[in-house]
């Protein structure tokens, strides 16, 4: 039995007290991965951004909002885990300045200064011990396999799942699971639970003693 951390869902980066940057990630892939891991007898902790779905009742869920919060909670939880699966879609950018009051309409264009948020999966990968493993997700709209392979190395992942924009807020997913040497270990297009089951099977075979 392994202790597995799963990041899931989107994050929000507020511009003012009511508006924020985010994306349409639903958390369904994270929930499916959690269920697949539980079905194999593993203990699961989920660090999740704001979602409307329900996670498996046997998983421990840590709710967060921003990317910084997701990173902090994931790093804390990862200390007691054997591995991590980064299925979340954290917001990649945040405003340089956050307004204390609601931004009023003036009739003029609004210019936002955005800076990058920390990379959750890369930070987990950089800080993993020799006995820990990290599986990342790479959502790309073009050159998917090449870009996923680059992220695999850059983020110090042991495996990476390549998928596309159609996966967001969908019941299905089409993925390639890529190994450390860049080889495609699995290709599947199916409902997210079936995809998650296959991913966990490969993780079980290759990463969990």
C-alpha cells in the first residue's frame, strides 16, 4: 500500500475581491485517479482547487484556492507520501497587483500586469527523495508529445501524461503516458475513469514496490 498525493482542479488568482483568473478544469480526472488508487488499496490525499464535483469518500481532501496555496499544501502533504500525481490545472499567471476594492468600469481599456505563479509539479519533482516519485500532466494544444517530453525532464517527473484542451471539463480524455526515456507506454481514449485505471496500473507496475 502506498500513500499517494493527487493535485486536482483549477486554482484562482484574484484581481480584486470579486474577479479572478482561472480555467475550466472540473477535477474529474483527479477524482478518477483517486478512485483508481483507492481501488488498488492505496491511501490518497487530494489537494484540490475549487470544484463542484465530489471526491471519493475514502480520500483525504485539502481544499485550496490559489496556486501558492496549492503549492504550500502539496509540499506539506508530500512529506508523508510515497508519490504524487499532478492532475491539477493551476493558474499559470497571477496579477502583479491585487486591488483591495472592486475595479470600477471607466470606459477605458484595462491593462493587467501578470507574473508567473510557481510550478507545483516541478517543485515537487525537485524536492522528491530517492524513494519518492512524481507523475505529471502536460496539457498542450500543439506538439503534444514533444512538449510533454520536455516537461517530463524539466519538472523531474518519473512519468508524464500528455493530453489536450478537449480534456478540460469533459467526461472523456485522450492521453499518452510517456516514460523517462521518452517512450510512449500507453495510449488510450476513453472515459476518465477508464483512463485513470490504466494510468494507475502503469504506476503500480513501474513506480510502486
